């Protein structure tokens, strides 16, 4: 694989990768700095895209158009939806959906994106094979799960919303960018995977947990990426 694209929403999520990379150059596109260099010996382009689906999709498209990346990896923190998840655990996307896409008033199911051939964006199978070995590899002090990511333009912090996302979509984790990047990659036929380390339980105490644990969770995501590149 020639060039790996790395997208994070926040500086805290990019910090571990940036600090452990050899940065060669930078280019400002769509108001964001794209850094070109090497991480664990692999050629990478990385960017902090900003929070939300629109920012994420714009940066993903710019990365594809301007740097011809071979795949995109979106890493960062997320809220735990699956009941077995603990803070610091990691979810690697089998696929991603937009849980806030809603045309149910027209008779569509929740999350259905009109006039597209799919509303479920599947992660790259070859990349996922790398993560299957995690179950037998005791390299980390936290659990790594393969599961669906549900994305929407709101921070999930209530039991009602958490239950809705689980019961409707079966998403293991919720975030605000992953499915938008997956959507963009799908349209461009670019392989992708979303990696989310759990910073909160997406419930009534989510804001407090998020502020306390987001840096730890972001580092866990970065270490998973490091492991993944070692195995590629």
C-alpha cells in the first residue's frame, strides 16, 4: 500500500500519530493543514478535519483528490453503545451508517439514504483481516471489538438516544464523522476503516466521562493504528 490517509476530528486524536511521525511537508487545503510524512515506516497523509459529518466528508474528498491515497483510516474517540464496551476499549468498523439520516416521513426506514444503492458502508475486508488476530494477540490492556459505527451530527448523551441507536442500527459505537468518511470513500471506491476508542458510555454521564477520558481513548486509537500498520 503506497499512501495511507489518516483523518481525525480533533487535535487530541491526531496528537499521538503526529508526534510519532516524520513530517516531511504540509499543505493547506479547504482551510485545513494536511501533513505528509511517514508513520511506522509507512507513507501517510494526515489531517484534523474538524467535528461533524460535513467537515469529515470535505477532508476525505480533498485527501482522495489531492493525494491519491490508497486507503483512508479514520481514528478517534466515540461513545459506547454496545453494553459490553468499557471506557478505553476500541471498536473497529465492520461498516458504518448515518443514524441521523431520517426520511421516515416518506415511508423510508431510519438511516435510509434515498436514491443510493446502499445506506450501509462496508469497511475494507483486507484491512479487517488484520484486526481478527487481535482476539488472540494480548498486545493491549483493553478489548478490541469489530462492529458497526453509527454517525450523526450530535453528541449522544442520553439513554433514550443510546437505546435508539442500538435497537435500530445495532451500532457498537457512536461518533460524528465516521460514516461520512465511509460514505465518501464508498463513492470514490477507496478502501476505509473507522477506529473508535471509547471515551464515554453515551448516557447521562457522557459529558463528564468524555472530558476525563478523551485523551486516554485517543492514545488507544493511535496505538491500534500503529499495530495495524505493522501488520500491513
